[in-house]
C-alpha cells in the first residue's frame, strides 16, 4: 500500500474533528464515540470523522453502516475503517481537534503530521467514566509529548462538578417526556418490541442488559415468586444464557417469550442506539452495564441497577461505590443501604434481595428523578468538550 500523502485541505466550514476508537470488547467504546460524534456534528456543526477498528461491533448499534466499506458517510459523519494501527485514512488530513478515545494509540504517521501542522491541533484523550473523586483533579490536565511540540489534554467524564460530565443530547428530555406522555407511542413500541400490547398498569416492567451474572438465577427465582406481575425485557446478549437455563429453553434469542409464575420474559432484538433509550423509558426499573447504558439509565430518571465492567483484583468495586455515593448519598439511611446491598449483590458480593428493593422503591423513584436533575448541572460532555476545544483554538 502506498503511504498517505499530506496536503493542505481548504478550511472546513466548521471545526474539523477526528475521533479514534479502538474497540476493546462489547459496545461501550464505539457506543460512547458514536454518541459523541453525532452530538458534535448535529449540535455543534463540527465536521467529524470517526476512525474505528471494528465495524461489525459498530454496525450492531448503527445498522445503516456497511461493515465492508473502508470509508463511508453516516448521518453526515465520515466513518473510516481503521484497519491497522499505522493507518490514518488513505489521504492524511489532520483535524483541528483530535480525540483519542480511552487511551487508544494514534497512528505514528498521524502524530508526526499533527506536529508538522501550522497550528497544532487540540489533542484530547477521552478517558473512561469514573465517579471517583480524584477525577476532578485530573480533568483537563495537559501532558507534553516527549518528542514533538504537541500537548495532549486528558478529558475525564464524571458525575460531579469539575469533571467533563457525561453525554446528554439537547433533545433527550423532550423525547423522553413525549414518549412517556403518549399512549400511542408506548403501545406502538410494545407492539414492535414484543409483539404484544403494553402490560397492565400494576405490572413492574424491568429491562435487563447485563454481562453473565451468577446472581441472575436467584433474582429470576424471586421474580417468579413475586406477588406482583413482572415483565422482563431482555435484549439478546451475554445474559441470555441465564434466561434460557431458567426457562428450560435451548436459547433465549430475540422473539422468544416465556412465563413462569409471576414472571413473563421477552427476548428483544438489539436495537440501534437511539432505540435503546425507548427500552429504558418503557421500563420501571433498568438493569444496565458498562458505561454508556449506565449513563442512559440515569437520564431515564428511574431506578436502575448497574453491572459495572469487571476488572481484575476487583478494581471496579471502589468505582461502583463512588457512583453509589453520588447517586444514593441523599437517600434515607435504610434505603441507601438497601440499594447498596442490591448493587453489590448484582456485582458479585452477596445475594440480591428483591422484596427489600421493592420496599424502598418509592424512595428510589424519587431519588432517580432528583439525580437526573443534579447530574444535568454538571453539563453535557459534548458541550463541555466543545467549549474547551474552542477556548484552545482561539
Ligand atoms: O457494551 P458494554 O458492556 O461496554 C463496555 C463499557 O463501555 C466498558 O466501560 C468498556 O470498558 C467495555 O465496554 C470495553 O456497555 P455500554 O457501555 O453500556 O455500551 C452498550 C452500548 O450499546 C450503548 O451505547 C447502548 C447500546 N445498545 C444499543 O444500541 N442497542 C441495544 O439494544 C442495547 C441493549 C444497547
């Protein structure tokens, strides 16, 4: 392959931004990058390119993407298949703002060209979300490149003041309220997702997006024995095996429906990224995981349980507690402890106690609404990032 050539592109209409994303596993890496890209392009008018090394993972949450295309435009965003660590597009174009997501390494040829640019780009390393206190101290810390006249700034998402915040589209609350207040929209959603009308109003609807989880068996039994009807909505994925075992089925693929005792479960097809929000809004309680769905559950403003991405040596547990401190801190003591116990049990420490969760549900509901309001005060990550980048480009 011939090496890319550098050329002076005509000045773009908006700020040009390149986002580099290496998919480690699952959907969170590309999920966060794609959401950020859509916001920067759609809300800020930036000219965005996304370099991503796994188009198949990307296609799951963006079905209009063609997994075999080396370069394509989706929703006005250029998507480049980042097919080798040294690759940075067939023609080397250096953007005004360069975002390396989650510590992925930029191609050396790209970094060299960044240094050769008349005006050095704003180079940001977008970190993983953590609710820990130290994040505010490290947010926006610069780091000088050892060889080039380039500075990289660490951009830390977070749940508290002084951090980069988390992603929230401008129209998100209005879209949620429109869905919640339209019986027709909800009926259409249930029909399309489950092939059935919405359940009776006194049913508890739960969405379940999780990794494999040993606590699932006990929880499914408790739901089966629950006095109130429970409808479980399960996007096809890593937890599906537990559902198949529980119902004695060979699999729990999209389109499967099953019932035992008070528990009815529907396996759902994995939707595009926008469609996932409607699942959260259609549910009373959401089980979420990783990073992006964890954030979406907070904006859905209803109780949620987080299956945090597990790390070696239980390094994830302090992060779980840091999130609980923000989210559950103002709850009355007994409710706070009950929520902490339930979250811990869902993350490998203890056994989940559904009746106890139910006893505190009204407090959890009130807190979820308050928390969504408080979190919005930290500001939207895309807006915070755009503001910082613009201040550096002046
Ligand atoms: O897929 P995840 O487990 O991703 C994780 C985390 O990001 C973690 O921090 C990271 O280290 C690891 O990947 C590599 O969970 P997450 O972050 O919630 O991402 C899921 C994405 O999938 C999110 O953008 C929502 C989207 N989604 C859909 O688009 N449709 C669906 O039907 C569902 C269930 C999810």
